[in-house]
């Protein structure tokens, strides 16, 4: 579920703009990393901001990568 003007910014600061392009990127990502999973240990919302705290796993049994994800309505 993305808006037409969706903007995704990765941890290196690179961005992908638009729902169509982001969908292509997600398909490629999950083809490359089919075992990728995110787990959220904390979810908060403040006004137009959503904050997710948790970790991602790339391989079954591998060390988790702790992360914070955010989303914000730019409308």
C-alpha cells in the first residue's frame, strides 16, 4: 500500500520515488533476499510520523540487524 508519490529512503540515504518504481525495487529485493524478514518490537505514532523499532533477518539463523524504520505523511 503506497501512494503514487511514495518516496523510500534507504539506510545509505539513497531514495526511490514513485509507487511503480518502488514496486519494481521490492520485487528485485525479495528475489535477491528471499529469506528477509522484519520483526517489530515497538510501534509508535506521533502526529503524521510512524516509528517502528525492531530488527531484520536476511538468513535463517543469521545475526539480526537492529533498525528503526520511520514513515511520514508528506501531504
